[in-house]
């Protein structure tokens, strides 16, 4: 297992090019709406929640827990901005992010599912502090860490499928830590197209993540006990490799799934030659396969390349009798939940 230590006491801005008169935010902005972890008997509970997840837009979320902030797939382009998604393929953003890039407070870690412009746009890439820790794919690391002097990212940690890293939180009296494990994902369907893409990497390889929040008994890595488990699907299709996830985590509860939806099509929804992220039907299939307690859909309407609207997923979940196992967040909404301390159980 790899190892990384974060020190939230070092309040360094996440970007290196903010205007000099632009003050660094100390906190995230107030959420538009807060949704909370449902109780087992229905209803909601708010008093004991100690963690929160804000939806910024696309696949960008910010997790706050034990004084650290972990951001996924930073994309801060605006409505009308264009991104390159493959040879001859572009996408246009339709929405604005809930937060501006330079209005971010301290960010301690980025989990980047893959090196694609709608998940790590050119402005983000040029602006981020080069020492900001990033967990990502081997492919993305090869790009981020190999730039010229002063431009290379210096704290990039790559995880292949089922590789893991334990992230310690310095100064935590409770010995809080986050275990991040690379999950399988396929952006291009298997077969001839998938094999060809593996060779030319027109669409970059992608990971999902299993993010386990918990505490250690002592400084020994093996004493870590998970108190909340989040599966982030990444930009994958419902491919056979995903069947390994419930096998590996048999008997271990998955509390939350962040599912990338939208049915992304290239070159465009009007010419849907190839689908590269799950549509509603595949999304329902993944919910049934992984069986999380709750699912939050993300990555579903921010660009003009999405063919499967969120309403399609809502309908599929309701028809399957799973409507009460989904929490829907709009941009700037936050979901609050409880990370349990399993050391005392």
C-alpha cells in the first residue's frame, strides 16, 4: 500500500495565479440546499453528521471531513466554453460551476479519474499549485509529472485498478485517515473499438475510486478501520470488469455511490456513434450491481454531449422500486453524512 500525509494546518491557496487583491477564502460558500443522511427508519438525521459533500458541477465535488478537503475532477469552465474530447470531437459547457476557481478555499487533495478536459480543464491545469497532491491514473501522471521545469506537478500519486494508498491527516487527534483504491473503468466499450483505443489513447484511460474514511488505532496502517465508504464510478460504461467490485467488497457496506451518468456520446448527441459514459439504463444496472445504501448522480447535464438526461435515470430508479435510494443534488447543494468511529464498536 502506498502512503501519503496531508497537513491541513498548512493553509496554502490551491491556485498559483490568483489576482494579488483576491483574498483566499477560508471556507466553502454556504450551500444552496443541505440534504442529510436518511435514517434507517425513514426521515433524516442532522445532529451527528460530521462530513459533507458539495456538488460543484460536472464531476467536480468537494468532500469535507476532519479538517481536510478532497476535490474530485476539477472542472471550472463556464457556459459557452469548449473542451477537446478526442480527435475532431469537442464539447460545449452549458452551465457555470457553483464556485469560481479562484474562490476556492484550501484544497488538500485532488482525486482525478482521468486526464480529460471536461474533468481537468486547461485553466485548472495552468492555475493549480504544482505541489498540490493529486491521486490519479498512471496515464494522467505521465502527463502531469513530465512537464518542463516549474510546470510539472510534483506530488502526483498514480493508482491502477485495485492499487491503494492510505492518506493520513496530520494533526488529527483521532488518527483520521482516508484509504483510496483505484476501481476499474472503461470509457470505450470492449471489442474492436476498445482495443484500438487502448493503442492510440484517443479517449484516455479512466479509474473509478473507492474512498474509505476512517480512523486508525495507532500509527500502524493495518489498524485502519473504515467508518464510511464511498464508491465513485468515474467515466465508465457498465463493463464486465465492474463485477469484481462487489466480489472484493463482499460483506463490506458501500454507504454512498457517486455515479457518472449522462450517456456521453461522440461525436455528438445528434450523431451518436459511440457512447462513452453510462446512460440511465446502465446506471440502474450499476446501482443493482454495487448495491450502495445511497446513490448521488453527477456528470449528467453540464455539456452538450450528454444524450441521457437525469429524468431518465429518475424514471428507471422509480420503476425499479429504488427511488428512495437516491439523493439528487443541484450545483452548490451539499449532502451531509456521518463517518462512524469503528474503533469503539
